[in-house]
C-alpha cells in the first residue's frame, strides 16, 4: 500500500458512474474500506480494486484461468 493513490468519494463515484451516496453507503456498510481523514473519506486504489474484484460475476475470458473439463 505504500504507493497507493487515495481518492475522494466524489472521484470514486465519478469513476464508477454511481452517486456519491452509493459510495458512502458502501463505506458505511463495510463493503468498501475507506479512511476518514477529517475532511472526508479517502479510498485507496488497493481497497477499490479489492471491492471491485469481490463483486465480479465471472473471470474475464483469457485472464489465464485454467478451465479443465
């Protein structure tokens, strides 16, 4: 995490094309890890990636997953 970039709720909302209230709800529910620095929440790139990965429905084709029948 040493080189993580931290984003505001607004930046994450814009990046994911969702409302800021949605991002805040994810934080409040514990689904998205964030840090409260006093001026608002900050979300690290690593935590955002974990959040997105945990919500994937299936691996993308060609990502190296071995599918053996």
